C-alpha cells in the first residue's frame, strides 16, 4: 500500500486506451490549471481490456473494477471513468467528487461515402457496441443488417473507412470521437428522437476515496452543476429500472431555464431538467418512451419517477426474442 508523497504529483488512474488516456489527460490538465498541482497518469489494465468477448456479455463495471481496486489500495489518488460504464450502486468508501462539463451525449453515424442514416440502403451492414443502439436501429424499420462489434475507436473506424472495411456504417458515441479529435469522420450526429443516448453518455466521473478530504476538495473545483444534475436524473432512472426490467434502456436529460420564480428579483429564474427515457425490446418491435420535467435539485426524484411510470406502463414486459438475462445489464460497455 503506497501513500501519496506530500509534494509529489497526484496519481490519476486510467485505462490505457487512446480514448481513456485522452479523457484522463484533459482532466489532469484542468485540475493542474485550477489548483496548480501536477498530475501523473498511472495506467491500470482492466478485465474488459483483456477480453475479446462482446461488451454486453462482459457485465456491468468490467472497465472500472480494477481502477477502483487501485484506489482502495492507495496505488492511485483518483480515477477518471466514462460515467456510463459505472454500475449504479456506489461502493463504500468511494466518492464521485466531480462531473466535469459534459460532452455532447448524442450518438454519431460514421458511414461510407458520407451517407446519412436515411441514405443507407435496405440491408446495409451497420455495427455498434451497444444493445441499446441495436434495438433502436431495429425500431426504425429500415431493414438494416445490424451486428454487435468490439474494439477501440480506431479499430471500429477501420471497419468502415479502412482498406479492409467490411461494414457500411457504425454507430458510436459522439463524445469519444470529440475527445480524440476525430469529429471529421462523423457523417451524421443522430437526433435523440431517432437514437436516444445511454444514461450518462458523454459524461466523465472523477472518483476518489471518501477518506481523502484533500482530493475531495481539489477535485470539487472541476464539478459542473448542470452536468451532474443531468447525469443524476438519467442514472436514477436507470437504477430504478434495474430492479424490474432487463430490456435496453436509454435516457437523455437537458437543462433549460424555467419560469420566473415570482420573487420579484429581475432575471431570477429556476433552471429545470427535461428528462426523456425509453425502454426498447432488443428486436425493436416494442418500446415505451416518456418524459418528465423538474428542478435541478430534484434530479434524482425526476429519474425515479420517470422509471416508475415506465414500469407502470409495462417496461418489464417488453423483452423481445433476443432478450438477455437478468437485471443490471443496461450498461453495455465503454464510451468507445
């Protein structure tokens, strides 16, 4: 068990992929800029990095458990996760000290010949790493040939844009492409009305130990209230659904200014969250989509209430013939 040196750099644990290193590098630079403290990146290999199995079969938290073990062992001082990779249950002794400003959470299409989704022909081959996306692509009724794929961003892009390309298009998180500077390959950013994102997609979670008040305070300088609120609402919806639904889940919350408070102070308005949620059968044949609004302070309650409404309308009964096993499987892998 190693201790942080009083005058040494802060140790940031990260996966070794290009995207994870880019995300962690951005956080490290921001923390140094805010606090003046130097940060070093410490690569941690996770079980998800060692496996070639389809992401949705690896289980929730496969990309984060090794990082959390390193935190508990005091081998690192804090860790950066793609928030959507985190299980909804928070382990004892750890704390999400910051949610930095969120990247655009929408999904992106990368297609041959700069095609948009509407321009793909029936039977076109489309790859993606998330059952949520597969279900929603089937729900569009476009007769696409959709298949699960794995690999880092460059590996996925090569299947559309490389010399040995074998797919007509892929769908992946726009945020990941933004963070590695590859938005140039996006042929369409998908409207959430067509492709609702995963809960917490595009957001980062910066985690440390509860018993490290110095890190809690330092990392708190990176926290972005609106980003934390939207993620809180989306993940509260997900956590409530996990108890009674094993179909693919999607959620997207945005913050907007609501009505004036009536306090008489000019410009005094309350910011509101608008949360959309959906549960889709894996084959796309059935879905339930609802929305709910409320204040930032009520973010968690908004998510729980929307999930309860979805369950009341039968969300737990819409598994298709391609259904998978058990609750807790709505998170289907890393941002990549």
